[in-house]
C-alpha cells in the first residue's frame, strides 16, 4: 500500500516522534517547538559556490524521498554527530555534514529494494560514480552500461528495463529542458520515465555515489 506524505503530515509525525523522545508521556508539541528542541536556527548554504540556501527542514527534505524513515534516520545521524561534537543541538554545519552518512544509508536502502529485480544493482549504481555526472542522456547511460558488459563486469540485460527500475524506485528522475525542477516518481506516482529527456540522479545519493 502506498502512503502519500506531504510537508504537513510529515511535520506532524516528526513533532510527535520528537515529543515522545523528549517525554514518553508527552501529548505532543507543535512542530516548531519540537524541531527547535533538536535543531538550532539558521539556513544551510548549498549549490554552486553556496549561492543557494534553505531552512534545515527544506535541506533535509531535498535529501529524502519524503518517507518518514528517511527523516528519522537523518535526525539520528544529526543527533549522533551533535553528541560527538558536544553540542546540545544540531546546528546547520552538523546538518550539512550529516548528509554524507544519510546518503550512504539511502544508497543501501535503494540497493536492498532493487536487488530482487536487479541482483547486480551495486555495479549498476557504480556506473554513475564513474560518470561523475548529476544528469545525463539515456544513451550516455547505455554507452557506459554496454562498455561494462563488454568488459565482463556486468551481466547483460535490457538497459531500458534497468532505467525503468531505477526510475520506479526514484534513484533517477527526469530533467525536462523547459523546467527548473526534476520529475521523480516519489513525488508523483503517475509519472513515467521519458527517454527523450535527460535523466538525473536523486540528490540524496550524490555523496554515496561520489558525485559531490
């Protein structure tokens, strides 16, 4: 069963989880109160030369697939790092540093979920590490794939099937030319892979794939 989560429902869930972590008898704090118990204020810079910025919640959301377990894991990593640095709360620097640990978690999650359909999924994901590209054309992926097949490193399959599976699990999305946003299935269950557009790697996987 697919559950649809939006910013409001995710914030309510996180507020409840944080409230109960602070006090098991708590009836629940408002999101801003609960969030403030874990994170310091401030914005996180990112992008080319840190020209963009986002709130802590927005930054974490960009790394996830909008699943509660993604947020919980990110918060756990932030908490572990804050404790390691003797901080009472996670500041923006800690949140940014935690993206690497979260990226490794997300890659493991994706590999576990896709393994049943593509047993060599780890090798497939390594193709993106070799390319070092955040976006590419489907034919570029096919060239990389067949090069590895020819070398005997990967068993031969239909690359169209592989791309479809990667899209289904939101490892990749589409990057339309006329738009500044990316299309991922976790945001729209009705979306389908468009082979006439560039494909893009989910931002949460960048560090695990050594693209950043």
